C-alpha cells in the first residue's frame, strides 16, 4: 500500500502547525532531510515523510529498519523552548503517534518511557528527537517517528522480532498510512501549547497511556541498574521512579527500561 501525497494533503488538518510537507520516495534518513530543510529554508515547521529509509536510526545511534510499508516521518520545528524543558518534545511526539494509532485503527496503543509506542506489550514504533541549543534555549529541533504499519515481522531484523510488532501482524489487515501521518501531526499540534507552557497536559496524557505505570521496572543507567516503581513522568518529561525515595531520571541518563517479570 503506497503512500499517496494527494490523499495525505486532503487528510491533513494541522496546517497551523505544519506549514509545508516534503514527500520522498527514498532517503537515507528523514531526520537528516529535515535538518537540511530547516537550515536551508529557515521555515518554522515542516514535515518530511519517506516511503523508505536506507539509514534510519533510533536512540543511541542504533539502526532502525525502515522498509516500505512503515510510516517514517520527521518534523522540523523552531520552538524557542528553555533547554530544561526539552524532555517534553519527545514525550509529545510519542503521545501524538500513540493517539493517531488509537484514532485511525482502534488499537489500544500505549507509550513506554522515554520513546516507545507499544501495542500488546510489544514495540510498534519509536520516537527520536534531535535539538540545537543556543543561549540556554532549544532553538531548532527535529522530532522523528517510525511506526511499523504494513510490515510483516519477517520484514524486520531477526534480533528484534521477539519484542516488536506491526499493525498488520496485530490486526490482520493493512492500514492507510496517510490518515496515521495526518492524525499524528494534528495530535502534536494539540499538545504543543502544553510543551511551550507548563507541561501539565503531557503529564496527564502520559499517565492515561503509560504501558508500565505502577509496575516494578528496572532502569539501566550505563553500568548501573536501578529498580523501582514507575510513577509516570513530571512536567519536563523526566521519569519518576520510586526506589526507596522518589528519583527523577532524564532521557540522557537512560539506556533501557524493562518491567520486572
């Protein structure tokens, strides 16, 4: 099921947030394409969507398999957000993708801190944010989302098949990519005021969708592993972990978070 630019533009109602869209047949990474666009054009908001990526990437420089059939999208924004609040950006994008899946497919997608979209206990997709900071403020950011939509598990690398899922595998049918992309951008727009102000709406939305809320989890932080109860996030997107006392963990500190079996 190929991506239709015309259908996507008809679907898109987030024109105040995303003012321009570039649709690519193939690119190394929509993240890189979005950065190039942001620096060349100086536009405030633009989305880059590719049918496939040849060098897609996830957190910590990991490769991200991006064959045709998934949604590979990056959004370039100039937020002028205090650097202390940068954690809100990835939270907003993960929530937006989660809500888009729920709206378009009816599937009860959830989120797992810091950047996973979860379905039936497996990873359906992920979010990555890259930012430039000047004078203590985030002045440019690219938010990227990758969702396994019309893929078989055999389309994914063997090493992730036991933890991953796709909408095709979960529902037994294909899903149009254009509405999922459009609803993601619209949901991001609806959350954006909270990103720029107090973050409270993000905290509430995350609590409603957190796949591990209230569960005992282990958090890998370099060579150290911390165990505690997942209490959700704070207004700046940091994880709150009850481990003796309440600890606040930021994205830059985290390697991996897992539920205790």
